[in-house]
C-alpha cells in the first residue's frame, strides 16, 4: 500500500512495533496520518488523530519505553 510514507519509528521490546508517518497531498488520498503495525509491518492500522490536526504527517517518533506512545 503506497500513500507516501515519509518517516518510520521502531519500538517495543523486539522492535516489531512500527509507526509510519503518511503525508501526501492531492485528491483521492486516503491514507494520511499515522499508521501502526505490531507485527513487524505485516498488518497496519491507521491511528485516530486529535481534532484539528493536519492529517498529513511528515515525521513520527515512538517512545522507546512505551510502545503505545507516539509523537
């Protein structure tokens, strides 16, 4: 699935949790925001963004001590 990934961050005890920033401009783009995989990238889910947030994400940082915390 290609929607212009711009950055990734790995976390979790085995590094299998991955966050990907997706930010592409244009009509028909459906995957802007932050995606999360907990199985090393085999499956992905889009994370909900806070209200008023620009959905085009250009960078992502995962807390190495908490795999559920991302900036």
